[in-house]
C-alpha cells in the first residue's frame, strides 16, 4: 500500500480524545434526529404554520442528513477527518442556536436544514477518526461499540428529555446542543490533524448521488401522505432511478470516483450493507408503529409514550459495554447474527400480543428489538471498516451510514403503507411478522461471513 495510506504516528497519540469526540458527535446527531417530534404542537402554537410546515421541521433535517452522507464521507477522506468533523460541528452548533432563536417557522426550517448538513459531516468523519486512532482491529471494534454508546444514551435520554424541555420551552431542545458542541470542539483541539488525500472531487458523482438520495428520501417521506402511486411521487422515484444510473456510470468511468465500485466486490461488505438496511428498517419501523399504537390506540400522552420506550432505550445504553466484550470474544459476525435473532424474537413477541395487552408488557416486549438492533450496529460498522483501507475510512463510513438512513426511511414508509391499507392491528402484525421472517433469512446469509474475506490493515 502506498505511503499515503499510512497514518502518521501522531494520529494515535491520543486515541481516547478521538473516541470522546466521536461519541459526542454521534450523541448530539442522534439526539436531534428524534428530539423535535414531540415539540411540534408547541412550535405551531408559538410560530404558527400548517401541517406541511411542521413536517418540514422534521424532513428538512432528515433529508439533508441522508442525502449528504456520501459527499461528507469523501470530503472527510480528502480534507481530513479532523477538519471535516470541526466544520460539521461548528455548522451544527451555530444552526442549533439559530433554531433556538427562530423568529418564524421559515427561519426554523432553514436552521433545521443547516443542522442536517452539519450532522451529515459529523457522522462519517467521527468514524474515520476512530479508524485513524485505533490500528488494531479488536481495539477498533471496542471503540466503535463505545461510539455507538453515544447514540444509545441519546436514544435513552431523548424521549424523557424532549418531554420535560418542551413543557418548559420548546426552544430549550435546541439550546441543549450548544454546550455539547462546545465540549466537542474543546476535545477536538486535543486530536492530532488527520491525513489528507488531495484528490480532485468527482463532481458528477457528488451531484448525482445527492439527487438520487434526496429524491429517494423525499419520495419515501412524502409518499406516506400523498400516496406512492401519485404522479409527483412516481416522478421522484423516476428521478432516483435516473440519478442512480448516472451515478453508477460516473463511478465506473471516472478517474477519481467518489465511491470506488470495487468497495462492493467484498462479499462481507455487500452482505453487511444489506443487513444494515433491514435491521434499521426494523428498528425505526417499530419505533414508528409503537409510537402510534401507544398514543392512538391506548390513549397515552407524548410524555407517557416516551417513558414506555425507556425500558428499551435504557437497556440499550446499559448493555453497550457488554456488547464490546461479547464482540471481542465471539467476533463481529456472531454478534450480528445474535442481534438479528434477538430482534426477530422481539418482533414475534409484539406480533403475538393482543391489542389490549398491558402497556407495560408491550413496552417490555420491545426490549429485544432495541437491544438486538444495538448489538448489530457496532459489528456491522466494524466489519465494513476492517475490510477497507484507512484512506477510504470516510467513504466507507458514508456508505454504511447512507445504507442505515435509507433503511430507516424505508422501514417507516413500508410500515406506514401497511397501516394505510389495513386495519391498524392487522397492518401492524403484517409488518412485524414479515420483518421477523426477513431477519431470520439474513441470519443464514450472515453466518458464512465467518469464512470469507480477511480484514485489511493499515
């Protein structure tokens, strides 16, 4: 491997600082992905606006975060992970302050769009910092588990925190990002500069990737309301197909492709990406379904619903250190298979429960879904990172996070379509049962990964 692929020794001087920065970044990004939902009625009372405007408060963030993952990954490789992370965190923090001080709904939506751009830059660069700081695969795997802990803590704290802060003032849900951003920038100053790859940008690839991901994400989100057979949604999906074809041609023929297609020749990488899509679809789909179930069918308030999610999200945060030890002992593939099995068991349990089951029992049945999902994320990322060279860490991180975001959007869209076409409980059970079966099939596909491909080292 060329010398450009070798990180200088100074990069590993303070690996804990790199890990702390990565954890803070994932925490604040994961927190903002969900914390705004319960505040929407309060925002409407303060700033006005209709349903479409409120949807854009959520969609503006999600759309930019999903569509720019690939761009942010390649930018991280070329400009350096430390620099990309710093720019993303500064943008995210400033945008959070703008959201908190918004005088109008349009200003708030613009702030949320900027937040999404900052979040897209933070996520792949945070994983690239870990890839640079930890050269040993086992240590890197443990570090990725602790990176996931940042998101788990956000998931555990988010439902309760958003309920409490919204009761005081909805603007506090954005102000809370400011001290986290300041702490992240302070710790980042203790991380050595990252190596840079001064290569030309693949502008055709960048543009077509953003168009493809934006049209797909927007089509999935808006299709639940407009109908997936409506002309505007079909036009978006056609734009996605055309942009995807143009992107693939650009990557196959370009001199400096944004995402080298040989990345997917590894059976480990391609299978792992498919598992990432399905597991994220299952997790986000269940969160979507159960939120509606608790509030619409059981009459629970937003705060009560958040508390009912706490057994699942709280255990995820508590068991994350155990996941690190298990992954070291049994390997990434075994952890992925075990996580999928736990998710399938949880989905089957929710499928079998009657509609009038005690709400606490339903909340407990959700625990295997959350714990199983959290057990799959670190080993999935570790497998992909182990099978790409260090100079492609940002690109690989962008690919894996794009797969996860698309999976989450697909899960909500598919489950929403099932609810629209059936009685609520019938649609819920079809979605849960089908997903459980798909996960069992993927377990069979993941087990052979133990016998193929060897990790690439720096």
